């Protein structure tokens, strides 16, 4: 089936007389007739459910839908996008290992990598996403386990050259992990450009209504862990906590990575999505193509309006001809560049704050990428832990305003922006 149809039907096929919508299995536990049946589940010898901290039928059905949309072989849902990015890296990297990451990523992810995971003994090198292949290759070490980037960076709106990053990652025998939150598979499917693992903050466009926090990991099934067995012993050697199971042998290249993340990391860290939240995500994905088309059209219109406005110091949106990432967007994002526009208000930080205070339709909110328009000053909020040098590396200037354009009427949006800019 095609993409729009899969948004409605993938992952769940009701039988005769069964619920047409994915059921909400709001239960922590599942009953079995014998201990032997449950024992097979604990030994990973059978499929099924015994405790929602590991797996739940509602979450698995929604994960299967997202897996289909991304074109992957296995997927899992988590309680947040932060949990997804942590699991995605920690599943293959541990103390003494090293990861290369784009410097132009969400501030919370940067802090996760640069501070929290560094305390766990994992070292990170951050590179300019616009660096040359030689510069990117120079960042790798023998102990490097992954390369990480964002399709469309939050909030710098850098467009990642996925093919370049994938080529370098594979040349060093490591997977490319791409956070596809802003693009969603409706606009870009990173696996088609060489990425190996995709993550999402499903809280954003996939849910679409700011109703439920969540995250996801999708595996392409294309990275050959066995070919680099010395780098990834957690996947290619026996796991004593499951009676010597070797994940690549038991579950193949298409299932080993996600299975390990579920049965090890979810078991031990418990970043479990509530079944109700998973259900809300599934409902949100049903309208994903319609919403993303409207978000992109509105954002294009807003960006063009701001580009002509005398109070806007600059505008960053990859859909604008002449934008630094316009050519990359034409390659990777031909259906649109998401609904987020970054711009500066003439007068700097103080002027930006006056502008935001004057908005009537758009809300000042620590959120992005849902149906209602919202606005944020990242240097004071999501990226406030960064110093000036780190802000510059992430593409976040003190005057940057992140405008998440919703699906309201475009004329109403531009009118609200105009009256707020008049107050500056």
C-alpha cells in the first residue's frame, strides 16, 4: 500500500467483529495457563506479552505502523524522544566508547550527549554538519560506535546531507542514526538515503496535537552488525542475562538491534510509553500526510512574509530560494521543509521578547510541531544550558525566534505576526 493508506491501516488489521481502531490494552500484566508458557517468553523463545514495561499490544501495533511508514524492519515506542535518542546510542555504545554527532542538534539532545552520557564514560565529538568529508572522517576514532544527526535540526533548521554522513559512517564501520522528528516520514525517509537507524520525538508532528509525550526507534535492518562483530559484541556475542542468546543469530539483522533495546534497555530503564499515549500517537499518524502538507504550505507562506518584512533581520527556512540549505532541501525534502521557521527580530534579544509578548494567536510555549502555532526563544529556553560558543555551533543566535507554524488559516497567521512586529 502507498504511504497515505499505510498511515491509516499499517500495523493493525482487525478480524471479523473486532474493533476497527487499534484497541487500548490498558493492562500491566497478561495471564497464562502454565509457567512453561511464560518461561518461553522470558527466554525469548516465543512471542507474546507478560508485562507492559517491556511490551504492550497497543504500543506494538503503533510501532509497526511507524516502522512501515519509515520503511524499516523493526521498531519500538518509548516514553519520550529523549529516551529514544538515549536508547538508540546506549544500545551500541558503553563506557570507553566514542560517538560522532552533528553540532546542530536539539539542545536537550546535545546536553544528553555532552553532559549526561559523558558522565557514563561515552565520549562525543561534535562536528559542523556542513563540514567536508575529510573533516568528518577526521572525527572518527577506533572506538567510535555511531554517527548521529538530525534530518532538519531543531531549531537551527540545518538540513543534514544524509548521503554524505552515511558514506562516512559506513566507511568507518558504524551506523548512521538520524533523528527524523521534524521531517517525519511524510517528508523524508532517511533509510532511502543510507541511514541505518531513525529516532523520533513522537510528541511532535507524528502525534500532531501536543496530546502525548513519546519517542520511537526504527531500525532499517540494513547495517551488518556481524561484519563488525568486534565493535558490537552486545549484539553478536551471547547475552548471559538471557541464557546465552546471541541477538543477530536469533533475530537476524532485521530484528537484533530493536530486540536488544527492548529486552535489555527497556527491561532495565523502564522508559515505557503508556498504552493510552501510544493509542493517541496512532490516531495522530492517521492524518499525518494532510497535516504535514498544510504545515509546509503555511510555513512557506510565513517565511516569504517575514522575508519581506522590514522588522525581520533575517529568515531561515530551507524552502526559500537562496537559503543556505535550499539545494539540500530540494534533494531530501521535495515535499516540503516542515512547519518550523527561524528568524531574527531587528533589535536583538530585547526586540525578540517584545515581539513574542505581542502575539495574540501564536502561543509562547516550550513545544514545537503541533497543530497550533507556537513560538519560542531558544537561547532563553531549550538551549539555555549552552554557552555562547556552543550556541553558535548549534546555529542558535541570541536573537533567534523559533516559530512553529500550525495549520490555522495563513491570513490569520500573517496578520498576527504583522501586529506583533508593529509593536517592536
